[in-house]
C-alpha cells in the first residue's frame, strides 16, 4: 500500500514537472528566425540589418539569421512571405518597391492585406554621384549635358522600379531631360560600375559615402528635406527647384494571419534592438535615422503608400498593360 502511494506521488510529481517543460518547448522562439532582406551582402541595408539582427537575437535568446534575396526591385522577400507560415520564424524587409508591385507586374497577392506589418525601422538618404574627375561637376552641368545629348547620359540604380530609379525618372521629367537608366542588383555592384567608368552617374543611398571621402566620387545632390551633415555642400532637390523629398521608409513584415501576441513579441524585440546605440551608430554611417512606426501605424502607412505609388507609376507611364 505504501509502495503504491509512493509511486503515485512520484508520478504526480513527474506530470507536474513535465508541464512547464512542455510550455518551455512551445515558447517562442524555440528555433532560429529567418530575416530576409531585399539587397545583396555588403551594402548599407545588409550591414545595418545584420547589426539589428544580432541585437534582436540577444533580446530573444535565439539566433536571427539574415538571408539576402536581391532582385525584383527589392520585392523578393515580401513575395516569399506568401508561402511562409505565420509562426514568427520567417520575416522580411519591406522596401517601398513592394507597394508598386501590383501596378507593374501581375501578382496574385495584395501588399496591403497579405502581409502582417510589424514596425517601420528607418529610411534611406539618397543622392546622385558622379566620378570625381567627371566634367559634370554640378547639377547644372549634369542637366545641360543631358539636354545637349538626349538619352546618352547614363545613370545606374539598384534596380528597376526601385526608389532611386523612379525618383530619377521623376527628376528627369521635371528637368525636361532624357536619361539612360542602367539597373544593377545592389549598391556594391552599382559602386563597382561607376568607379570603373561603366556608367556616368549613379542614384543610390549613401553607401557611396566612403568613395566620396576617398575622393573618388562627387555628390551632385541629395534627396532629403534638409542637406545631409556628411555632404553639407550638396544641395537638396528642393533647393534645386524640384518639389521632391525621397526617404523610402522600410520596416519588417511577416506572413498574414499572425497571432497578435506574436506580433507584439516581435515588435517589442525589434523596437528595443533598433534603439540600441550600436544600431543607431551603424545607421548614422549612411546618414540614416530611426523612423519608427508601430504595427498599426506601419499598416496604415502601407495602405496610404500603396495609393500614392499608383499615382507615381501612372504619371511616369510605367504601369503594366491591363
């Protein structure tokens, strides 16, 4: 009798001890998290997102693995979300190009409804650069040469229908010039092209900063609301007479249908990680600042931007044939 009672007590203890163990096994995250980014290794996005991923990995106690998925105008990570489970283990950077996709390409999913928006992190600082020994030493020279040589002035960007591409086409339209666009797969490829003389100019985020500091490139203009501290002599587009400010905010998305509790867990971890000094320092190297939006704010931004991008695509005559 006593032996039976002892065994029963031991069994009850085993069950009670097993419950927390089961709960721990199911706790999030119990495996590495994959974070897909839209641009190649070595560029500003890759470098800064890896710092953020490391921070968040420490916060969550689990590795956050960065996976580069360049191409498609920055839309491949968002596309990959459409076949992923909403379990929190597959996340994607959402560049502005995602909101243009339905207007230029036939797709079966909706960028607003079919992505769970976690938070907005930052945006880019853009500008136009030329080789330091180029005869186009100012934006005035650039426009004059383009007008005298329609369609011959080449500029590179990080891909078709990216913010640098579309903004340059908008600038060209407003300036009354015709440019020759050459797309590349990312900033590192673009910089190689302009440094080798393959193209005459480049529109890019400020990943070009080290080459400017080394005296190899010259900045003709920048695209923010104010001049950039790193390039105080470069005028903004607004100063040059174009009513254009382009920061191209980006953040993180996940598959649709995610549990709100899981959304909050990821939001809170990434918000804490993005505000850590080492991440802000990494951004500052490229003249980027935090542009935080909560999950609800970022969702609203997605819906509003989706409408705005439609107008831009149509005005440039780049909408797909219906």
